[in-house]
C-alpha cells in the first residue's frame, strides 16, 4: 500500500518506488490489472510491473498518461509535511 513519505527523498530509486507503489494502489482501486493498464498505455504488463516496483523509471509524459488512465491526481505525490 502507498504510504505518504514525510521526508525529503534524495535517492531516485526511492522516488521510483514511491511513485510505483502509488500507481499500483490507484490501479488496484480502479479494478484494473497490470495487463489492462499496459494495453491502454501501449506497453507490456511486465513494464507496468517494473514501474510499480520502482525497477524502471518512466518519463514524465508516461507518468501523466498513467494518471489520466487511472483518473488519479498527480499532485497527491507533491504533498510535503
């Protein structure tokens, strides 16, 4: 489950993992499989899996497309306490 982070992230791997977990949560809440999201995005389900695990970074454009497909607000990730 995605958990908001209350610290500054200095490692890009951490950032990829946080974004990936957030995407996985939003995808699951929408009732969509990795395969369905991948098909809608034009990538494989393995690519979606890598994004969600933080093993592969995505472009900002890809991130915004995913947000649109999941009806998710990307500004949720910018909240810093």
